């Protein structure tokens, strides 16, 4: 299996450097990379030409930057299936959430929902977009770091061991 870390956003709600913002001592994208490596032999960064990760040593896919969903599709088409997709701004991902996504997925495209909300984590086993499944995970909260307040909250949770 492969994994893609989506790190090409503009960061307009927080900072364009969002993937590099440190969460508990590590850049956010790298914390996601550590989780992705538990499940994938190959991990790619999906970025745009203007991403601060353009000079990263990790394997990269340069997307057109047409929005998260279009860039995910473009990146997965590039690397093939099966592929796990993670957003770079979810620095605390429970391992069991990914395990539940993988074990419960019976469709071409399965998206993880956390307490009813999409978190941007998905498993692609095919490209039939009408063969789609949501997989709910409610054991703990998965936070996206989109604002400074999110950043403060996630760092606090990391410090207390969540």
C-alpha cells in the first residue's frame, strides 16, 4: 500500500507554512508521515509548486492546486491504488482510526468521519467515485489545525498525552 500526505494548501486561515508548524516538537507533516509509514511502504507528499515543502527530501507529487478533492484525485491517479490519503494538518492521528478505516472499507473510496465530520483521511482502492463509503470513528477526536486556536489546542493535547 502507498500513502499520500496532502500538503499543498494555501494556509489562508492560519499560515502558508502550516505543514511545517511544530506540534509537540515535530513539524505537523512529519507527525502525519510517521503514521503513514506504519501502513505504507511508500509515502508521497502531494504539494503545489508554491508549497514550503518543495525542497523536502521526501518523494513528491506536484498537483495543480485546484482544491483538496481535485488534488487528492490527481495524486492518487499518479501513484495508483491502494492508497491511504492523509492531510498534513492532522498531526495527531489515532492508529486505531486508520486500522478501522482499512478493515471496514468495502468500497472503491472510503472516507473517515470523526464524530460525524470528514477529516480528510481516506482509503482509495479504486477510482469509481460512485462506489463510496463513509467509515465512522468516534473513539477520540481528530483535530485539523486550520487556525491558531486549533494549533494551541493540539499542542496542549499533545503535552497532556492525548
